[in-house]
C-alpha cells in the first residue's frame, strides 16, 4: 500500500483491507506513525504519543467494524489506562489514568488502534486550539488559521490524512466547530447517546456530548453503532434506535421540512461566505425535493448566553477543585492561563440558587426549541459565523472572561444551543471560501433523531461529494 492509497480510504475502507488480508493492522499503525512524525511538527495535532501501546494493540486488534484502523484520543475525557489526560493544562499534567473511560473501552472493542492523544485548548474552553501548555494546533488548509476547538488536534489529524477518524467531544460546539474549520463530518449526538462513565455521569449540567470527527458519513454512523448505549447509572437516557445507524446511510430520507437561517439568532449578520454556503445548500435541498423555508426559533439569546456561561464557569470550577482534592494541591494562578483562572474564579462565585436558575432557563429554552422542531424536521445554519479564525485572535492570558471571549462572541452564534437542548446536530463540509478555507453547514434535528440527520447527510454527501477535497499537506 502506498501513502496515497492509505489516505484515500475512510476508516471502514481501511478495516475492509485488514479483514481481507490485503494489509495488516501493524502496517497501518506504522503508516500512521510515519505520518505523525512527518506532519506533526507543522500541525502540532498530536501531543501525547502512544506508539508502544499502539504497536502492541495492532498485533491483535479487536475484531470489530474498525479492526486495525489507526485512531487518536482527545486529551479531554479520553482516559486510557496508564496515560495522562491533561486537558491542555499544566495543572493536570503527569497523572496517568487508572482505567479506561467507558468510551475508550468501546472504541477499543470497535477494533481501532490508539496511537496517541490530540491537542486541545486548556480545559476545552475555546473555539480554537491554542494553549500555553501545548501551543497552537495549525489548520492543514492554512497553517495561519485555527483548527477550531476544542477538538482541534483531532480534526487537524483527520484532515491531514494522518488518521481517518479521531475522538472528539462537544460542550458548546467542540465537535462541530473543528469539523467546520477542517472540512470534516462532525456529529454531536443526542444527550445520553454516548456515555461518560465509569467515573462521570454528567459534565457541566448535561452540556458535554461525546463522539468523533471523520471524513465520511458512514464512518460517523458506524462508530456511533459501536459506542452508543446506556451505561448503568447514567443520569440521561437517549431514545432507543430502530436499527443500526450505518443502515441509515443510503436510506432515502423522504421529503423533509427544512428551515434555514442566514442570520444569528440575535439578528446579527454572519460572514458572507457563511450566507453563501447556506443559500447554496438550501437550493441543493430544494433540488433534492425537500420543502425549504427561511425560519428560526424565537429564543431569548441573552438568557441562553447567561445561563450557558454560568453552567460553564461552575463546571470548570468543579473540574479544577476535584483535581485539587485528588492530588492534595492548591490551585494557583501561575498554573493556569489567565482566561482559565478568571473563569475559575467566576465559577466559584456562582451560588446554588444561580446554578439552579441557569438549569431552569436552559430547560425552558429546550422546550421552546422543541416546539420549533415540531414544525420542521431539520434546521440548517452555518456551523460558525465566519470561516476559520486566524491564530492569535483570542488573548488566552486575559483574565476578564468577557474581554477574552469578546472576539469570538459572533463567531459561535449557533452551536451552543444544541448543547443546551441536548438535540443532535451535524456539521458537513459543503462549502469552501474563495481563499480555500472550509465553511461547514450545520443541521440540527429533533431530540433522539440522529438517524434522520444521517440519512440526510448521506444524501448530501452523494449529491455534493467532498471525498476528493483535501489540503496540500494530505500526502
């Protein structure tokens, strides 16, 4: 197998080669390791190398749908026994996990060979991946631009052809944002679809959801088949599925009622490339026979923003204080970026009443969103308010969260809503800017209806293929 042959296959395609005996899992692992060594100095996508563990696993991978496929874990929640999960922070450094997370165990059972962990912003707080601890991850399409965050290292590695799929998670857009920035498929599943166990049941009031980034809809669907399912003790329960998600790929979605929006929910304009992408996608949907109308839910966005930040800040404070309790260390400002420290201090000031109020506000807006979705099967927006940011746009050392987040408030006008409501949403690489940067289109579905999103995504993938779009660094 030549280098170009490796990158031309999606994950299921590589697994088929392993199962047919045309290539071995060991050969795939060495190919991926070689690509990490070749491309990582420019990308800074992989921050923890697990070559010894990966080579050992490649000798006898599990006989799952992804048997022998090279894979990377995200350095947030991607616990692997014996390897630190550092969350992009020196305060979290050097503590090996005592066991695999439930999701890591399910990834392994699916057959993947884990070769490392990927770059993240500190504690996943930003829609860009550039921490003081790890340094910035660079977008394979243009290294001066962000990969998105917080799963930016995973997205960069997949977009560059290092691995075909990689672990990602999403607390405000952190699967969909990097998928948009790097030209990938990024599905945030329904709340409770993938577990957070065995140690966690909930993170940040139900905002955090787990899955992967990929280059094909079928890989996204097939991995969800491998990972989804209630774990004993989970606080949330996603609706049951009728059949395997992979079976939805290629299944006719029927005539859907699609709403689309070209402005943010607060009425602000988004970048012209985002408008162009939505309008072109809406026309494509109409050409495919769907009913397409311009519409948007009427939601109190200031309330959502306040409630979201209260949950986010309190959740960060819990993460830091739990780590301090486990290690016997006292957090100090010189161990964190300025933004992290400022948000940590803000989180510690939130009262129990304020936290419960934020939960109630989010639940109220979830009901309003559910009523909007009764009249529409899918809601189309740009994933982001603009093409990928330039690196350095955000000052990670600014201690005032409002000042630090100010440059990106209009950059992420859509993604956090689905974390609050728990409904599924998928970013698809359906548009590129005139200067060659990916601009993802996001489709939100009703709670529990990943199947419908996957059917529609597969139809769009066939109608406007992105398989042959890849950055120059690809080979």
